[in-house]
C-alpha cells in the first residue's frame, strides 16, 4: 500500500492528532455520514461531516482553513460536527449536528468556482446537511453556495428581510452567559468586573462592546494590532500580548479566537474565576474540564454559551427570523446557564461533563 504524501507526513509528524477512525471520535458512536468531496477542476477538497440527524437535518457552518495535513482537517470536521449536535440539542433547535471543512488550496484558486463546487457537494446530500458561515468563510461565499443549493443559511437579504452574519447574536449569547455566571458564581453585576478577552474578531468585538456597556473592565489581545488599538481607543481596553492574555488576573476569561486553549499547559497559569467565551472546542481534552473544576474555576461550556449564531441562522433558514425574535431566543441561553449551575449542584459533576450528558440525552427527535 502506498501512503499519500499527506498521510505519511501525518504519521511521522503528529500521530497524536490523527483521527482514530474515519467514522468518528474516540469512545463515541460513529458519525452518521462523512462525505469526502473533491473536484479536480476547482481544487475543492471538502469534508462534510454529518454527526447526527436525530433531531432534524444536520446544521453547522463551513470552515475554510489550511491544515498541516488532510487528516487534521478530517479530525476538525468530526469534532466540530459533534459539537454542533450538542449545541443544537441544548439550544432546543429542531436540527442535528454537522460541519464542513474545506481544505484551503495551497496555490492560486478561483474562490467563486470553489464554493460553487462546494454547494453542489452539499446538494448531493439531499438536505441531510445545511451549511452557514464559519471561520474563513464569508457571507459572499454563502451567496455563491446558495446558487447551487437551498441548504445554506446566513445570507444577507437585499429586500431588508432577516438574514446574514450571525456573529452579533453569538456575542449576545456569550454576554448574557457571562452576566449570569458572574451573578451566580461571584454574587455581583458586571460593573467593575475585569474580563480578559482573547480575540477581537466578529464575535469578540461585539462582546467587548456589550461588556463595556455593562461597566466591565477589558483586557484584550489579538494578533491583529489594528483591532487591539481600536479596543483601546474606543472601549478603554488595556492591551496585552497574545502570549499572556490567558494568564491575566481577571474575574472572567473569554476565549474568542481559537480552539483547545484550555489545556495542560495553560490551565495551571490561569488567574480567572470563570471561563466563558465564543471559541468552539475550548477544552483540549475532557480531562481539562476536570482540571478547571479542580482549580475552582467555573467553566461555562462553549457550545452552551455560543449558540446565538446557530439560533440566528436556524430561524433565518426556517423563514421565522426577525431581530426581536432571535434576540429573545438567544437570551434564553441565560436560563440554560442557570439550569446547568443547578444541575451541577445536584449531580456534583463538572460543568463540562454535566453539559455533555444533558446534551446527549437530547439527541432525539424533539416532540
Ligand atoms: P473571527 O475570525 O472574526 O475572529 C477571530 C479573532 O481572533 C481575529 O480577530 C483574529 O485575529 C484573532 N486571533 C487569531 N489568533 C489569535 C491568537 N493567537 N490570539 C489572539 N487573537 C487571535 O472569528 P469569529 O467569528 O469572531 O469567531 C471567534 C470564535 O468563535 C471561533 O472559534 C469561532 O469558531 C467561534 N464561533 C463563532 C460564531 C460566530 O457566529 N461567528 C458562532 C459560534 C462559535
């Protein structure tokens, strides 16, 4: 058997990042479907992972990213798709979980043609998977996908109807979660509370605005210096380096950039009381959730608090969207945070393990 260059590189360089199976994640039931879609003419190489359709069609965004090797892309798609099942279940949405990863071509490519080919791949699943924007993709890409399939959401409307970038709603959900967590865990309002914010992108910026308005003090870091300067100028934030943001003394740490930031390396250095942010897959491993709890840090699971975006695109897709209706639904995340805190009091579980069990118990068709 001849290994592809990608696979042999993966085996040599990073065996720990290899998926243990093509079908799913370690110690978990298999995903329902995983489609590898390639299109020679456009350079498309995409992985469409349908984790579960038990609650309805699998709904989750499309990531466009450069991975060190194809299998890292597969691993990311599998993890993100499972995360969407849990997120959609806890958010009470009539959707299952899925995610797509497009491997960014190394050389030059025609972006429009590539996303058109991706749209055809989605359509071939006959509605089992519905896509939307995610890291590396834009609403313009989603418009291109829409020309090929109706199984896509998060598209701005020219007629003034509801649709488009879900990031502000994601930020709102994270904000109400932080507010509830601070009240329950620290017994105070956000006024004067220090929040360390990693990442001032689409979600992080809107979150920073909400926090500032509520009287929080902001400590921020981003690889994009311009965004940091804007936060300093407009929101009175204190800027720190990207290497030190996670270890800042604060009441709340809000990771809004990358996954796996809560790990064996970072957790011992944390100087926060609460972690709550938008980034997907913040815990590198399940054991890292235990390590946070052992340090007395309250972790509000990412897929519980960052569901505002999927609530938005789900309503848009069902034709039931309006800013007021989406806001009202997103604000219900606050109640679910409080419910989680009640549940962990009763069970003695860590928040991460309790949320996981709670979400998995809901991977059934809603009545
Ligand atoms: P974005 O790409 O707009 O923003 C990410 C920001 O993080 C950028 O400003 C980037 O410069 C910064 N960044 C990258 N590496 C960094 C580092 N090492 N240190 C500090 N900053 C760094 O992405 P967006 O949409 O704001 O999403 C943020 C996170 O939230 C992602 O993990 C995404 O998967 C997750 N998420 C986003 C949703 C949405 O509605 N946009 C919904 C649910 C989850």
